[in-house]
């Protein structure tokens, strides 16, 4: 395959301007973004992305999960396209780059190809996957999961947010329910550019993460049932305190993850006590445990130990307990050919690089099950993400997009005549 010349680079300034433009939609309260999936802000961001893709000469397809596919034709219309993309939805206190860099980095590739008159044999399709974050609707990577055949469409449509609004209803409400069957599209390969969301690349002064693997994950939703009672007049030995149970299980999750070091993490991020009144002992607690490891044995061992510890804590406190898995994927090994394309691109461009395991989950983790897939990572300041203070430099963004550009265009086979 003809590789692009080392001097071929994307337009970093244009990419940065597009990132800043998109960041104006669904602003947070501290400089980041709150553009949660299927909100009006998500709809607005989709329209901006669609307008940019149309201006770049793409045709846009949308499927029944709202996944967006902006296609640039190749010289062989029958060749399977090379897909490149990520997600535009954000956490409630999200940053400007998580996911967005991968979608707009993909668009920047097409814009650069237009500028340079580059043609490829395979079409190239830039993708925005719906609900990658899993914050409003669990699980994370919901729409890429349906696309990869991991979830049924109707099950996804029935997912409810904290206000009881269904995914399918909200997708229709914002006007992004497409007509394509989910997963009907076949891919030659898929590439995703993403910020690292961890401290390694910045700490080592390395520009590019060549992502070889991704951590596996369990999300376990726990419901504890106790008894509402007065916080003042109820003797301590008569209390059935669901809030206390949640606190002890949260501590147990941390201790069990610490007991599986290295390469294991665990926390409780989402937690609600009911009735959540200052002078009522919580009769109910609902919270989600997030545990991850690149090693299946550690992931399984942590889950087993947590479920045993939680059952014992519930018994000790006289609580009812229900544990429901609401998200899971095994550790991921990305495609060797695609990983090599990323590594060769970094080499050709003269960018420092190192192999890295993704700590976060990504749509690429599901797509890797149905097409050759790999990821490119760039550093982020202090490794911080899922925080409005998330920051990267324009240079990091540009270098990551350069590597993505080379890997995608090489895989799509440049046509020189
Ligand atoms: O949870 C994750 O790793 C991703 O941010 N959805
Ligand atoms: Mn992301
Ligand atoms: Mn995220």
C-alpha cells in the first residue's frame, strides 16, 4: 500500500477552530461541556456536524440508533469503506475533547483530502456514535454495541434515564431517528482517535499512544432496601440503614480493587439514597459499581469478591439487596494490522510514540468485534477527563489527527493516477 508522504499533515488550526466551535454547544458551568446524549444540545451538535460534513462534500446516513455516517466516495464504490470516528455526546461535567476530537479529527481528514485532491480506492466514512458515555442511559457505548450485535435494538430503545424517559422516545424527539438498519453497514476497518484520559503520555513526554488493548469492565447496579425512619428518635440498634450499607460497600469496592493491583480499578460514581431527606434514615439506596482491568481473571475475581462482600454487609445490617449487571465488555485486543498502521504512521511522521492500554471504554472496543480496529491516543493535561477542566494542546490534537490521517488514508489505499 502507498503510504502518504511524511510531509502530508492535516490543518491543525482548522481542527482546533472546529473543536472550539463545537464546544460552544451544550456548555458546562466551568468551561467544559454538558452535551448529554439525546438532549437538545446533542441534537444541535449533530446538526453542526452534519452541516460541516455536507460542506466537505459528504453524503450523510443515519441509522435507527441515531449513529451518523458521513461518506466520502472512493474510486471503487463497491470497496468496503474505512470508518473513522468517535462520539459527540459528553458527560454532565465533561470536557471539550473526549470523543469530539475523534469525530472532528475524522472530518479534518476529509477536509485535508479535499484540499490536497487525494483520492482513495476505498470510501471513507466519518462516524458519530450515539450515547458512548452511558451517563444518561446505561450502558456506555450503547449504540456501537447495538451496531456490533451486542445489544438488541428494542432493549436499547427501552433504556430509561433518571426521569424515566426512554431512549427510543428521546431519539425520535430530537429528530435523529434514522432509517438504516443498525449494523447493516460493513467495514474494511475502523480507526478512533481519542484523548488518553490518563497520565501516562504526558508524564513520559510522548506524543502518540498506539493503543494495543483496552480494559474490560463491569457496571453492577446495587439496590439496597432498608427502612425509612426518624434520624432522631430511632435507637441505633433498631435502624435498617441503606445509606450505611452503600457506604460500606463503596469502601469494600475500593479495598478489593486495591487488593488486585496492578492493573485494576474500582469505584462507585453514581449513587442515590431515598427519600434523601436530612432527617430520614435512608430506606433505599441505588448505586452503580464500576470495576475494570485488562486481565479477565482479575475482573472476574473482583466481581466475585464484591458480590460476596456486598451480600455479607447486607446481612449484617438487615438489608435487602439486588445486584444487576448493567454494563460489561471483556478486555480488548485490537487488530494487529490496524495497530501497525498507527505505529508506522507515527514513525513516518517522526512523532514519539508508545504502546498503551486504554483505561477507558470506547466505541472501538465494540467495533473491534466486527471489523479490524485500532485507536490513536494523544496526551491530556494531568491525565484529567470526565471533568470540565479537561485540556489538551493544539499540537497534541494536530499530531494525533496526523497519525489518524496517515493510518486511515493508507488503509483506504491512495489512488495515484
Ligand atoms: O466509561 C467509559 O470508559 C467511557 O467514558 N464511556
Ligand atoms: Mn470517550
Ligand atoms: Mn467519556
